[in-house]
């Protein structure tokens, strides 16, 4: 499957592409679907659905990635989010610019 225009791909296209990648990886590891299902503690049907792009749970994806020693795929899917030092400085500057209004009661004329 060609993913050169990945922005135009729908979720079904992505599911099919990812399924093809899992299938290729399983074949490269010289595993049958039954063997992979056993290693991943999922059903053979779950493997067939994943490889066929027919929908899979996140739990199945995680288990199969672990069984195929490809947790790097999971890390790529959810990279560690860092905050830019410049954004942090901008946030501090905004906080300093914010003015806090304090209510101060007026002095009455009788007290003077």
C-alpha cells in the first residue's frame, strides 16, 4: 500500500496499512498466526482482524507488538511530550503581565 499522501488516508486505509505491517513482521519472524496468538495471549481471530485491517483493540495491538519485540512502534506512536523552553518563558512573561486587582475599601469622610 502506498502511503505517500498519508494525510488523505482514512482510518480504514490506516488500519489496512498497519495490518499489512504486522503480517509482514509475523512472516519475517517465521510465525504462524496461531503461534503469534499464543505468544501474545490473544485469539487467532484477533490476529486475523489485526492483519486484515478489520479493527482491533488497542490492547491487542500492544500485546502483538510486545510478542513481536516491536515496542518501539508503541513509543513512536506516543512519543514523550516535552515543553519548549521558549514556551515556558512566554508563560512566565504572561503571568507577570497579568494584573491582579485588589479591592480596597474607600476611606469614609467621617474617619478623616
